[in-house]
C-alpha cells in the first residue's frame, strides 16, 4: 500500500512536470508564430472585437458597482478618523493598483477565456487542428497568435475603462450619496496618484492578459492529453472549467508577485 502511494505520487509529479514543459513549449511556438509571415491582421481585429469590445458591458457594470462599494466602505472607514476628504485618494489608488487590473482579468477570464478554451478544444476534438497541420498550415500562427495579440491589446484598454468607470462610481457613492466635498475628492486623487501607480496597473494587465490567453488556449489545444479529462464534449467542459480555475489562481498569485516587485 505504501509503495503504491509513493508510485502514484511519482507518477503525478512526472505528469505535472511534463505538462509544465509542454505548456512552456506551446508558449514559445506561439510567440514564434507571431514573427512569421503573413501576418493575420484581420483575424486579430476580429479577436479584439470578441475579447475586448464584447466584454465592455460586463466590465462597465462590474467597475461601476465596484467603485460604488469602495466609495461606501472607504467613507465609513475614513469617517472614523475624520479623513473623509481622502476618499478620492483611497478609491483611485485601490482601483489603479489592484482592483482594476485584477477584476478586469477575472471578468475577461470568465467571459472570453472560457470561450477561447472551448473553441480550441472543440477544434482539437473534431480534428480541425490536425487538418490544418495536414495542409502545412501552422496552427500556432494561423489560429493562436491572433488570440494572443488581441488579448494583450484588449486587457490594458479594458483595465483603463474599468478604472475610469470605477472612479466615477466611487464619486457617485461618496459625493452624491454621502455628501463628501467634490473638491476634496478630486484634490486627494490628484495629490496621491502618480505615474508609477498607473504604470503598475498597466504592467499587471499585460501580464494577466498573457496568463489568460496562454492557459486557456493551451488547455484547449492539449484537451486530448489532459489527465482525467475524458473524451468528446465532456473533456471540453472539464478542461474549460480547469482553464478558468487555473487562470484565476494564476492572476491572484502573479498579482502578489508583481505588487511585491513594483512597489
């Protein structure tokens, strides 16, 4: 029994090491496909519309209510210290540094990342990717690289939209509902926010975008090799769920790492 458990642990360790190496090579081959001609500009624009423009609705409402909650919570916390005028600083810094990039990435993972994983997984199961390879078409350049570039472009833009809408939501909650002085709100934000805060949020959004598209497309591409995934539609559903979970955990992990490095 003990030897069997040790054998199972060793087998799982080898599997995850193999999977990690496989995903690393997948990323390198996809990035190599980005420098090969011809460049699929129209395909990238279609992916920007799907990943970026079609995510505006969920980003807008998430940002608005997140900003309003930050405004309410920040007001009642700062009021204990007589510092209600610092509400603009608290809301803007929370959104620019942390909440904006993280929540945008999580929303895009749930809406667009899951769709990318399912799309690539279905193409793998229906042998469409094999057909591309048989026709001497590189699936990394033809299929995956437009998704990579579109996600890397869309996520920083969506993050900036999230920040603007979230700050406006905090303004509505703090100034219009709770009576904070509007001059103090914007003055605190102007004095506390510096370029470093904005750059930190954009760097995080770029890293999160790479994590999302890498994990989601990679899980779909290797759906037939994932341990315990099964076959057919069941495999796609399980791998899609796995991709969303892994992406979300990776976003939170790298948020801590980047914050520790950039602060």
